[in-house]
């Protein structure tokens, strides 16, 4: 953003654009953590019913962990 755009954004919202971007990234990261927890709970239920294998839980947990790592990296930078 140009300095004029940044000033207009801050004047309209009362917050810096980087602050708003950080808040949005943090909210999305919390939603990702919630989704990952829900996904693992669903797979554990399927595992208990016999509809899933142990490896299914492992792969779901690895994929969710990878997405969380990427999201945390993006929030940090």
C-alpha cells in the first residue's frame, strides 16, 4: 500500500493495516486449530466404530499438523 492508502485506511478504521491483517490471520489460525481438533475427533469416532484404521488417524493428524505449521508461519511473517 502507498503511504496515502495507509493513511486513508488508518483514518477510516482507526487501526493500521498490518494490525488488521494480523488479527485476520490469527482468527483464521484459531479456526484451523478448531477444524483440526474436530477432524481428529471424527477420525477417532470412526476408529472406534471400526470404519477407519490406525494409519487413517496418523495421516489425518499429519495433514492437520502440516496445515497448522504453515498457518503459524504465515501469521508470524
